[in-house]
C-alpha cells in the first residue's frame, strides 16, 4: 500500500513540473514576440466606414485623409419642342342616343379639321368618354336629359401650330379646352441631362481648384463622385378660357433640368 502511494505522489509531481515548464515557455514567447503596429483607418465624409480582414497601410490611410469634399450644381434649359392639348366636345339631349349622336358628329368634324392641319391619328388619343344623366333642379330623382362628354389629347410637334389647332377645334364644335402642356422630346431631354451633369461637374471642379489654390494644395485626382439631387423638368401647363378661342396666341416657355453632384478630390 505504501509503495502504491509513493508511485502516485511521484506521478503528480512529474505532471506539475511538466505543466510549469510549458507555461514558462509560452509566456517567454509572448514577451519576445515582434511588436505589431496598429494603423487606424480614417475616411472622409460620405465614404462608408468598414473594417476588412486585410491591414490598411499608413500610405492608404494618409491618401484617404487628404481629401477635399465639394458639391457642384448644374442646370440646362431649352424651349419646349412638344405640346399636348386636351380638348373635347360636350353635348346634351333628352335621350342618351340623341346626345351621343350629336357628340359623335361634332367630334368627327373636330378630328377632320385637325387632320387638315397635319395632325395624324397617332397623335390623337381619347382620354375620357362619359354619358351622364341630367336631373331636374326641382326634383333630383327625375331625369330630364343626358350629357355626353368626349375628351381627346392632341400631341403637336410644331409649336407654331398650337394656336391654329385650338382655333380649328373650337370652330368645328370643340367646347371643352382644358389647356396646353409644354414638354420636351426624348432627344431633347437626354441632351439637357448631359449638359446639366457636365455643368455640375465643372462647378465642383472650379470650387475644388479655388480651395486648393487658396490653401496652397495640389489636386492629385478624384476619390469618389456621387449624385446628390436630380431634378427633372416639370411640364408647363397653360390654361385657356373656353370662350377665348379665336386667334389664340400661345407662347411656350423654357423647361429646365437640374443636377447636384458631390465630388471628393485628393490632394498633396
């Protein structure tokens, strides 16, 4: 029994000695390991802060810090080269078929008059057609007639024809004129967008150059570019009184597209 206890004590002592040696070696390696320099990452305003697995060098950090943030705005304008006229015919009759027949006659006359001015059927489109009962003002449950309204949109590519289109429609039976909306064609819109972006970028470049010159810096490149605001043109609506048709003068205005960009320049 005494022999067994002696062997157990020897095994415990051997284990303790081995563990102490291993711990001593581990702490010695930590104290003598080479030091790692930690480099912080700095980002200019507008650049998302993210941490990646790779280490950021001091040169990259300095380049990200040496930046100038500016905003540039640009606007491009042009005369409208398209117009849409909303007009139509409203008729009344004691019976619905009577009001509908009269409405169709007048609308056909209006359409033929517009065709004689060079307006094609592709540029004329029905936007609403309704038949509504007319009630007696003394008895709201009694129907005394029917009202038929037919409205169409007319697209005009020649701005000089707008007044003539309105007059021709009115002279041939159109008694509902809602007005004219001035617009830009697809080609004109694309042209204005390009001009607005170029103007915004040049504005940002001029601001950055002024800042760098004042502070004695040298612009070395562009770090990032982002769009802040894009304002498409708003169609201009011109309302026309229904009784003022003859010799209607129409003067279209300018339509504008605006852009604001944010540019970050690097400097040294």
